[in-house]
């Protein structure tokens, strides 16, 4: 499966974000800027039965 774009709304520290992805994408950034939240949002959309989910009213589309 190839994910071309990730759009996240109202999930943890993301109000609204859209990130285009390619075959190889690298996520870099300062400490505490949301890298792990971005990965967790993708995991949530792919397999929400295995994640701890504490945020209501979020929209994650791929």
C-alpha cells in the first residue's frame, strides 16, 4: 500500500494539516513538535483497534 497524502484534523497538536508523501518520506523536526503524533495518526487510521485513542472529533484521511 502506498499512501500519497495524509490529512489530519483535530488530532492532538494538529488543528488541520495536509502532508503529501512519496515512496520514501522522512519526518524530521525539533523535540515536541508532533512527529510521534503524526505517526500515531497514521497508525490510528490503519488499525484503530490496537491504539490508545484519547482524542474525540478527529478526522484522519489518507
